[in-house]
C-alpha cells in the first residue's frame, strides 16, 4: 500500500504532462492561419500588404510592397519590398528587385522543375485549396477615360473580367461571404484608374500541416525530387 501511495504522485505527474501535451496539440491543430491581403493602385501609385497570423496571434508575419515601377518592356518592373515578423525579435528586412523577362523565364523554368519533381502536384494544389476559406473579398475599381463611350465600354469589360475571376476562385475555394465587386465609371474626368482589393483567407493549421506532409510524401515518390526542391529553394 505504501509503495502504491508513493508511486501515485509520479503517475499523476506523468498523466498531467501527457494531458497538457494533448491539449497543446489539439489547440495547435484547431488553430487558424489567417492571411490578410490589401492591394491598392491609384494611377501610378501601388501598394501591396500581406499580413499572416498563426497560433492565435503568437506568430505574425508582415510583407509590404510600397512601390512598383514599370521601367520599360525591356528593363521590366522594379519592386521594393519589406518583411517583418515577431519571431526573431521583431526582425525586419528590406529588398529591391527587378522583375524582367529573364526573371520570369527563370520562374517558369523552376515551376516546371517543381512539377516534374512532385507526383500529382496539381491535384495536391486543388485538394489544399479546397480547405481554404475566404471570409472577405472586396474589389472596387474606378475608371475614367477621355471619351465617355470608351469609359462605358471598358467598364463592361472589367465587369466581365472580374466576374470570370471570382467565378474561378469560387470553384476552387470556399467563399464564406458573398464577394463585393464594384466597377464605377467616372465620366467627365481626366483619365483615371484606381482599384482596391481587400481579402481575408483562412485555413486550419491542422489542414496546413497535413498538406505539408502529403507534399513531402509526393516529392519522395519522385526519384531525385528532394534534390530538385532543395536546389530551387536554396537558389531562391
């Protein structure tokens, strides 16, 4: 009896630790990864902001592109971007990059290599997107041309483009709220083009972890898949 009494606190202590671990794992798997996207374009001024929140706000990432400048068709697009997080003591980094034809060709080549290095990558992408939920999608555009008839025609074209894109999106992800889409023609004004996109997307952390594990398995099924993935990631 005495030995049982002495051993009881140890089992309670071990059981408490296991229970705590199970609670932590359950909270981790049921937590939500939230991505907030904000895109603003007013004539030549552009801004792209992406905020990612994970683990009930304990982990946050912030990406911002405050300037996008089209130099020329040959020189490409100049992009200034910054990244900050709360993981490495509020680490912040800034970067400038030129996206030209050579860069686009490189990305296309790398994407083809990833496709060949992963078994059923397109199917994996479709299955992962099925788990993504869009909580908010607002997209408004104001347009004005020097000619009123041209303004009206372009307004109709933009409505068509937006409808197709939103329809395509709704086919691949879950829309929890009806998208708010606007195209406003501005007559009697100088040429004008402004557009704003505000989107909130979410996926459960458990689904994201599962998708990551499935991706690793698919890569392992291809001979040399891991080597190709690592070469592309380290090159980036």
